């Protein structure tokens, strides 16, 4: 049987997309994939339709590092509406409880925020993509069902109040992967004694990337008919997604063996952890990890374009 030809072109790189409010992350991904006529594409962690901001899109060989960006720390700016609890813990849900907002001051809020710093357990909300017995929690929630969820370990590295206005707080959150800002907002509201929900959310950084170089979807769509060379110039090199890892450069001999899947000895290499690997011509060739013998073992290799 003849192999089915893959549609699309083998373009590789990372686009820092500024996802707008009102569409899913997958819908944004599909628009980018279509504009680039890319054979393969993936994103690095969903944003709810209510949320906007940085959504790194990985094209082609860059999809091989998307998992590492999924594991990366994130930073958000969120607005918390106090006094109202909703079904979804954000502004898209129905209000199920209202309470007066009293004695809220910057000092009191700042003191409350200190309780949420550091490593902790967080229970995912029912309106989330986490699976329970093969079904997404949000599907169960829409059926009116609530099930017991396992808590997850997360870390809040910093949590700062940037402004306060009557019944609204604007917070800057730096957190680990898997953190639900909606749950955090609810918990903060409860500790303040009035409840609360997320009314706005923007992701401002993912791992080594921040929003300063984001491309809006509207701007990208305006360039949909541009030559591929111009579109490709908007993409970042794959290894930019791993700039927080040390680099290892191989000679021609070591490059050959590593590409065959064999661990190699590299003088003055790190003694542990993950590394970016480059060949003798300074080409990024993949992701490696220091094994128990101190050798650089290949983990994900890139196909040269």
C-alpha cells in the first residue's frame, strides 16, 4: 500500500502568538498552522477562551520541544472580581453566591497573598481539561456532575498585588506548571471572606519567553498572503525555547555517535541535568541529558531541514 503523502510544508520554528480573548488555544493553533501551511504544529499549554496572552506555537521539528515548554514556569496578570463566586470560577460562569466586600485594603490583601506562596497542593477545578475515568472534567461539569479530584503539587514563586479598586484586585502571578489561576482566585476570595472569581487573565511569560515579542493573531492574518520567506522570518529558532539550559558542543566524531543514539563523553560538560546539544558546525541537533556515567545521552534529536 502506498504511503499517504503528508500535506503541508516542513517549516520549523517557534511563533510567539498573542492569543486573543474569545477563541480556544486549539482554534488559534489551527489558524497559525493554516497560514504557514505547516505539516505539523502544536502549542505549549492551553489558555481558556476567556484568557489572552502568550501562546508559543511550535511548528515542525519544534514540536519535539513543546513538552519541555509545557513543563516550564508561567507568569500571569489576572483581575479578581471579589464578592461573587461562579460555577466556573471565572466570568464565563453563572454567579452562584454573592457576599459583601468589606474591609478590603492593600495591606490586608498583601497579608493574605503571603499564605499562597511556595509549594502546595491544589485541587483542579471541575471546569478543567483534566480527565476522570476517560472523560474531561469540564464535560462532566456540563452534565451537572461533580467528582472527587486528586490534588496536584504546584509552586507559587511570587504573588503580588499590583492594584486594588473597590471590589477588584489585579495580581501578578509567577507559578509552576499545572497551576489553575481560577482556583487560586477562588481561594484568595475565600480567605478574604467574600469569595471571588477571575474576570480577566493574561499570560505574560512561558519559560524563557515573554510577551514583549508577541505577534497578534490579527497582525498575522493580515500577512497570510505574504511570501513564506517573510512569514518564516517571524519564527524563532527551535533552541530559543531551551535557552535556560546549558549548551554542549560536540566535535564531528561525538556528533556522529550521538546521532546514532549513543551517549558520548564531552569534556567540561555539566555533571547533571538537561542540555542543548550542538554539532561541530554549531547546528542545534537536539536535547540531551547527563546520564549516571556522566555521558551526554540523546533524548530528542532534530532532523536537519
